[in-house]
C-alpha cells in the first residue's frame, strides 16, 4: 500500500483551472459578469488509457460541457470524467 491514487478504467481526474470572468458588455458601467463554466483542467491522476490518446499526467486539457464531476481526493478538489470527454490538449 503506497497511498498513491490510481484511476481505473477510462477515468481521469483533473486539477481545476478556474475560468476567467468576462464582461457581458463593453460598457464599463455594467458590473455584471457572465457565470463562467468549467472547461479546462490539468491531468492529475489517470489510468494508462490516456496514453492511447497521446496524453500524460500534467497535460492541460479542455473537456466537453458538463463532463466534470467534483470530488474531494486527498483533501483536494478534483474533477472526475471519462477520457472520451477530453477534447483538446494544450501543449
């Protein structure tokens, strides 16, 4: 027992990269912001399945809308999703 987290099957866990808030209007008087959605994270834990897609732990990836499921692992908030929900890798 090493205490290491190992993802099984097609699961991957991402460290959240919080999106930036964007102004709804170019008019500076408006202080309302769009609610940003989660779309990008860094691979923290994954099965060997990611290697089939040319990915590795530490890669920053974009994923499908609403694919993230928030979980607490080792006192850290991570997003769990399936490998097939990963869309683009940022190199």
